[in-house]
C-alpha cells in the first residue's frame, strides 16, 4: 500500500510539472504572436515564475517552405542547463503583411 501511495504521489507531481511547464510554453508562444516581431529570434532564452517555482524556457526557430512563415518550438525545464526538459510546445508564426 505504501509503495502504491508513493508511486501515486510521484505521478501526481509529474502531472503537475507537465501542466505548469505547458502553461509556460504556451504563454511564451502567445507572447510571440502578440509581439508580432519579424524575424522571430532563434535560440532565445528566458524564465518565468509559475506555481511558486522558476521555469526556464528556450525557443528554437525552424524555417518552413514558405519564406514568410517559421515554426517555433518552446522547450521548458526546471534548470537553466535544460538537463531534463519537462515539455515543449510549438506553433507557426507568419510574417504580417504591411
């Protein structure tokens, strides 16, 4: 019973980490859409407080077949070195017509 309870608590903690990290990644992707800056900076890093912890994010920009669109992936970890990425999320950002 103790082993099951311990495994359950570990699983709940892991789900909480993934949920918070996903919110951090989605916040960053939303900010990129709102900033409307072109070109999107590659390998940019930052941090965000969420759930009484500091989360670190980094974004990687990948070119697409359309020169006016890129894919941005944001990875989130609890350490600056990204030894253990908790989660990542991605989106496509298009250059806005002027």
